[in-house]
């Protein structure tokens, strides 16, 4: 066989080689120097998935949030994994199930320093982000002194008029919660000297000027439309007309949600009273009749529209500052809530209105053909933290259990989760421990016998892994029964599906729990002892000091039954 010799390689002149080297080096440098995106994360409180215009509410006006969905990506099947605010807000920070981070209502614990270091705000801070936290803090172990800018409370609720109980807000011109937080957000983006001066001599410790050469995180956490906010609305003459007269002419148009049962029409409780008594705090009494439900819906609409106005304000400010094209906006809620479906109110129960939440991600860097889409894949609260980090080009900590949603944002056809584990570990208000697994078409829920709070929290975390028998089970074929009306657990024709879901619930519980181990948290009483001296002096600003008491208020040791 005759081999053909290859022609000799051309000799590149030295000056041309140098030019090519410099060109490639500059291109690589330009890629490396591409600025990381800013993040604005807007979190609401107790907002159901269907309480936005873009998700089907026929009454509420949310033009700015609808615009985020129209120009971004709306996740239609977005769920929380813990059906109440404290544990799920912690899941949003850590990217973990409650079973893994172990900060719950009955845990008497706070995030440890190691856990806190792996939360998405602290990962962003380590990589050069200026970080701001505003609004409701409901995570024991959230170290407010680690934020570059902090304009929130210490722990618990704000109420609709937050100034009397949280003097940190006393410098705001407004008295109502959405507007106060809007002022704080505007000042973070672009400092207002008068706003800072009104905060007093300590303002430099918590209202620091945002460095303009750094990317930023603005985490804005509202305490509305939660009943602690809407229930304290007073229609004061000084309130914005939005909170006095808006939507009141719409009362007759407000219809109860599908599956609603008024107290007078309730023939038998959905869950046997021996399993769950059905007793609920008075905050949910609005569900008992259509008239009181309509009043609550008006207040929800008012506060959600108030939030929408703040969203519009932030968008306009980002545009004016010239950073809108590199700022990702996320909109979501910490949990949903029942408005009388099955005769129940509140959260904690694992029915869809309680665990399904809005989730919108608006990334202006996405190509036009990828925007305005509605994604049906099952996504969960633990996915948010790794998504934020990956969108910023950062490595996701191994501790995070959620999956980045970036492939779904790009419209990639990838293998995705087929189901997810959800739970309620709160033992307040007669709730039992509840576990469930939900797929696109099926949901299985099991209830454990009611019990007192154990001395060792791991008893709750490991419940269900030892073959224990639940007190009650539910099985719903969501494809045919989306309102979860027909419990098929006792139907002979569905015993194979029931057996399969039982096994899946236990295996998914084991997956999210991991191996039984020492609790990663720290005692809640130690949490604030880590604060710097300057922040110890600021604690009275975050929570009102009771009359006759001197110095900072002592850290809470247990959440009360009304703090949900």
C-alpha cells in the first residue's frame, strides 16, 4: 500500500502567532470577566398557587407579577415539602427537606454555624455578593448580622402595621407592611440619605450602602397575605386607598374555591376525629361561612396587589439603574393554605391547596424563545437554592438536596423527578405527624397516631422507617380526582397502587432523611449569643422590649401555637 505523505504544516510568523495568542487571551478574559447576575428573590407568606392573575385568579390585579410570568418561566407544578412556614422557609435557605435540616416547630433548635454557611445567601456572600435581607424572619439560626443589609424582624410575624413591635422600621415614612418593605428595598438598591438618617445612630450597622462594583442578592420576605398580616388590617384613614376600598365592590364576584365546604354543610369530617380533631386556631375561622371567606379574600387581594406594586417599583428602579438586563427575579411563597376545602382551613395538611405555591423565575438572559413558557414538571422548594447558585455560575454545596431548575428554564428534555416526599412534623394544635408522596397522577398520605412532643426530636425524624403502622391512610387518583375528594385507600381495585405508594413513601423518606445521625442543629437559646457586640445592642430594634424590662429581649425558646 502506498502512503501519501502529508503536506508540511505552515510556518506561522512570530508576530502573527503573538497576535493570535493575545486575541484568544482577550476572548477568554472577556468570558471570565462576564458579570455575575444580580438576584431579587420575592417571597410571600401563605399565598396559594391560584392567587395571581397569571395563575387563574379572576379578581386580583397583579400586572407586574403577571409580566414576570409572561417574560419568564412559570412553574405550574411547584410544591413545598413541609406544609408550614418555619420549616419550609428553612428549606428554601438550605435546599434541604425538613428531615435533613431538622429545624422544625417542635425541634427547639436553630441552624448551626456550619448549616448556615451552606445556605444560598452565605454562598453568594462568599463569592463576592452584597447580600440584603428584608422582612419576615421565621428561621431560628438565620444570622442577621451576616447580611450586608438587614431590614427585618428577629423571629415571627410583622403584622400589617409593623412599627410598634419592630422599631427597626420606624424610619419608614409608610405605616403599612408592603410599603415599608418597599422603602427598604428601594434604599438598598440606591441609598436614600434621609431614610438612613431617620434610622438613627446605629443605622450604619444594618443599612449599609450597597457597593456598586459587586453583584447583589435582595431577599425580600413579606408577611402577607398571611392572616397575621391581613387579620390586623384596620382600614385606617391614613392607609392607602388600596387597603380601604379596593376590591370591596367585587364581593359578589368572589366565589369559594372548588371543594369548599361551609361549616353548616359539613356532614362528616374528612379525616377521622380520632386521627385529627379538626380543631384549628381562630385565625382560620373565616372559612366557616361564605361571607367571612369573601372578607378574607378581599384582604388577600389587597395585600397581594400591594406586593405587586412593590414588584413594579423594584423593576422600574432596576431599569433606571441600568442593571435590569442582568438581574434575575424569583417570585414564590413559603406555603399554600386551605380556604375551607374539605371543611378545613390553614396549612399543615398535605392537600394540594396547602402545598402548591406559585413559582416564577424571570431571567432576562434567557433567549426570547425560552421565555413565556409554563413548565409542568414537578418542582419543590428545595430546588430554589441550587437553582439560584447555578444561575450565578457557582458550585452547589453537596449538602443541598434539591435539583437546579436551570435545564427546565432552558427547555431541555431531561429525565426529571417523578414524585416527591412531603410532610408535616408540627404537633401543635392537635396535628398528627403526616407524611406523603405525590406524583403527577397520584398522592398517598399517611397519618401517625397523635403524640406529645418527644424529648428527642429524632423520634419524629425516623418515624416511618421501622415498619410502624399508620393510624390512617389516603390515596387519591389526581388525574381523575384533582380535588382529592375520593379516598381510594380502602378500594379493593386499587390495593396494588396503595401498596406501591406505601413503599415509595418509606423509600423516599429514607432518601431525604439519610442515615440517622447526630442532629446538625444547635440549641435555639445559643443562637443570638453568637451576634457581634454591635448587633447585641441592636436586638431591641428587631423586637419590642416589654415595658419595665431592660436590655435586649431574651431569645425565644419555643414557638407559640399562634406563630404559624
